[in-house]
C-alpha cells in the first residue's frame, strides 16, 4: 500500500490522461532484435578523493611526483587495518567506469557506501567524476545511501586521525565541533614516543547528513529528471504522474517519517513508544528507460538514542531486521510497488546497501559455534524469517553490498516465493569487482562478475607509503609488510591487503586463542600427521599444553608421532599426493585462504594453488575421523579443523557467484561459463 508522510494513501492509479503505461506497454518491452538491457552494480566504493580540494586551504596535502598534484590520503597502516581501502579505490572506480563505458552500459547503480563517511571533500570529488562520465559517456547513475554515506541522519562533527602528513607521519584532521578541535594540539603515539602535533580543524571533513548528500548528488536518482519515464518515493501522493508534480513531491521536506526507539512511528506508533522523532528517507522508484523499474531502497535505520552524543545509533548492524520493525511503511510501499510492476508489465530490480539473505553460504551457525555469536559481523545478517517476509512481498531480485562479499543468496519462503539476493563485491577490497546484470527475455537474468585485475595508476601513491614505512621503522614501531609495494597489479595489491588484514586484525581479534596459536605453530604436513595421532594420546598431549606454548618439537620426538607420520604417508599415497608437499603451506596460509574464500567465493579459486585445495580436502577427511568431542570446550584441534575446513569448502561450492543465470519463473540458478 502506498503512503504519504502521514502514512495513509490509496494505491496509485495509472491513468490514460498522462504518459499511459498501459497504452504503450508493447513499445516499452525490448524488441527481439534489440540488445538486452544491462545494468552495472557498484556498491561499497567508499570513495575518498585522493587529490581533494580543501576549499578553506586548511590542508594542502603532500606533493606527488607522478601526478604533480598534492595527495590527500590516509596512511597505509590505516588501510591495512580496515576492511576497505581508502586510497587506491579512487583509481579502481575510474577503471571500473572506463570498463562500463567500453561495454556500452548506460545504467549504473550504486548500492550504498559510495562515499567514505559522506565528507564534503569526498562527496564533491565523487560528483565531479560521475558528472564527467554522465556527460562523456551518457551514463545514468542511481545511488542508494549506505551507513557510511550519512553516518547519521543529519550533519555531525567528524574527522580522521590518520591522514598521511609530511615526513611519512600521520596527520589528524577533524571538524571544528569535535573534541579533538577543542584544543589546537593532539597527542600522537609514534612508536614508543608520544609527541604533540597540530590538529587541522576544518568543516571540510565533517560528516554530512541526508539533506547535504542528496542535494550534492541529486542528479543520481535522488530527484526526478524530465527524461525519466517515471519517478516516485514512498511519500508521493496518489495523483497521476507528471514531471512537475514529481518535482514537488521530491522536495526534501516531504521525505521524512517518524521513528521511535521501539519501532515505526506515525500510524504504527504504540502508546509505550519513546524518543520519537522525524528523520529523512531517501528511497525512490525510477523508470529510467521504458519497461524497467529500479527500486532504490534506503535501508538505513538510525535508532534514536538519548545516550549517544549525536542522538542516533549508527545503522551498520541494523539492516532489514530493523527495517521490518522501524520502517514498516517503506516495506508496505515496496509491496505495493511489486504489485504495480506486475500489473503494468515492468521488470522490477531492487537494490539497497544491506543484504536481504544470509551471506555465509549456510555457514553462519558454524561460524557462531567456532568463533562466537557476535563474530564475523553476524549481527548484520538478516534473520531467516525477515528474508522470508521480503520474499513473500514478491521481490525476485535484489542487489546488495555492505559486507564487501561476492555471494549469491537464495531464500525460498514456505509459501513458495523465491528471492535472489546478489551480494556484489567492493572495488575497495579483495576481490575487487562489480556486477553486470543483463535482462533477457522470459524472465531470465544473467549476472556476470567483472574482476578488476588491472587498474591504471594504482601504484601512483606508493612513494608516500615508502616514506611512511621508513618513518615507522625509524620510530621503532611495528610496520606493515613492505612487499605489498611490489604488487604488479591491483588484484595482487588487494590480495596483499587481505593477507595483512588477516595477520594484523582478523587472527588477533576474531580467532579462539587455542585454535590460532596451534595453527600458527603448524604447517600442513604437521596438521595432517596430528589428525593421525592415537586419540587418547593426542587429547592428553594437547590438553596438557597451553596454546601459547604448543610444543611441536616435543611432540615430534614421541613414538606416537612416528606412528602417526607413517599412517599419514599411507593416506596421502592412496590419494595420489606426497606428504612433504603438505609442508609447503602453513596454518597462516590456511587462514588467509579462509578469508579469501569468505570474501570472494569462487572468484578466489585462481589465487589458491590447486594442490593446496586438494590438501585441504584430504585434511578435512582425515580430521573428520577424529571427531569425538561432545562440546566446544573439549574440542581438539582436529575437530575444530573439521568445522573450519567445512566452511572453506562451502564458500567455494555453494550457489554460483561468478557468472550465472537466474530463472525468475522457476527460481533456479544455472552456472554459466566464465
């Protein structure tokens, strides 16, 4: 049911007095001789303008010898502790848009996090690039906000302490209303020393809210254009469509709703609801070309909070779980759009920042068991009943982002509805890629994943990172692996990014200590032999050693180890492998491969040695024979390996996620050649 700002309105009636959809239905469908319509999806660009113009001249940046410009970038250390790149994705966006232009694609959707925290310098830079491609290549862009675009619904103070300044050292830049700018000095820890360095205070770095972002990027779907066939919001009235009326209805003041701490306000508000307030919503429906409806869903939910200094919680963990309870009116609008699309013979494609289905290939329960219920951002996963509600609304295809994962999710509700959720990867992380959707006849939707192996200029900023690395070494501080600067292409660069993330962040923060320490003490050969140890001896040895003091050498001196080694030799010989080849990889390599496959799915397979994958399969089979523990606390390394390797297998063998065809009639997925 369509609703206005007061949450009550009848269904929109299409009239023959305006651009009558029914009268031109035959002309809206692509003719058989026409090329199928294509749409590119690029979520999680996290655009950071590496040559930003601080209009108040507060920060000049650092001179770059290659470009001749001043670089306004974040430190390499900050990049290698984040799940996203801040700098090189600037060049990746240009490469992706060049690729889109070369393919002749004219429609590009940006499902959220198109900016890095919605800062003025970055929003302006993004607009400039999108305007250029719109003008030169006739590309239409359609954006939906993510949790990093408006960090909160309204403008808020913000900034970063890790811009790269002179001499390879970090430079703090914050907006004027932040605590960091209460004084003109900030203490910066550099190695074992601390010293004060001036903080740059400028509102060029504040976090913009909805109104500022939508105004700056208004040409990219947020507001109607005269050449659109159709455009509306959840708050449009029920009168027949024309452009002038759409412009009035699109006024930012008309696009607010009431949200309360406990749920949706307005006509949904209950008597015990508290902290109710009006906030913006950027959702819209657009028909950019005849017959295609793009549904851009603003799935951000910012819960009011009197405990938060900015009066709202962030939306990062909310997603569709909170959409169901706190933006009920938007879901009703979506349901109405689905019905009208069907009745008027439109091809409806939905996109938003947040996933609509599970994104761990059915391994969420195993991840919770092994790593903890709040690990691996499991809070961001829509609950099963929420996914089924979305499917029962009649949506068939949704493209999301947020997780920086490459994945295909399918939910089939008990009532027989099927929803495909396409998780498009990020240009700013491993595996750097975007999705191309091709709409064929008979409800056949082709999905191709385009990997950015080569990105021109991706190494343009390396001179600055060398200075940073030198400064860290000089200060005696831990330094990132300098070999990342030897990357020959962008794909290799992002592979190094996930390796360093695994070493510096994922393993220390996400893995159980005993599993982490044991894995880091073993290579593949030792792991396989360990699975062949006599069970009682293995349990006694492993439980009598602290994980931090895992004595591999002592274990190797035992008779039991020699027996297990002979058993392992027979096992690998039967499989057509060699035991000593297992020693070519370590537990750390296994962890890196785990994250490669988690992030990229089948796209990661070319980056993992085929023999090593065979080793993992044999190791999994051998470890499975040792499962006897009744609960997680008593599990041996071998039994935890079973869970870990089962996840690794699922990440590469679930639904096709590279090149595939969706049959919207049957609800089936068919893999296509790469």
